């Protein structure tokens, strides 16, 4: 999977608006990518284009590794590797 999002990637998500990315904390165009719920309080998670792409890559790479080896341990290794990359 490429490191840079393809041109059509932006259109996969709807509701792009000006806001703050939960990952990089930059203020730019963001889209809602999920929700964090604790008890009865839910908070929408929004990410910018670059961080949304990184999260998709993390998911893709970890899932591919897990499916290839068929083990939860392999998934954990791939996930940890992708998390280190995201932190950089």
C-alpha cells in the first residue's frame, strides 16, 4: 500500500470540515473516523487526510499480516510496528 493517499482517497470519506485532528493535533480539513465511548459519554474522533491514510495503512498492514500467518501474535507484531511508524 502506498505511503501517500491516492487522489480518490479523499472522496471515500464524507463530511470533511475544518477542525482539529485527534492524532497530529493540526487544524485542517478533518473527517469523522470513529467514536470513543466511556460510560454514557461519546466523543467523535476526527482525523486529517494524512492521518486517516496512515490509520488505513495501519489497519491494512496489520490485517494482511494476521491473515497471512493466521495468528494473533503476528497481528500484534504488525500492529506494534505500524504504531511505531505512526508515532514518527
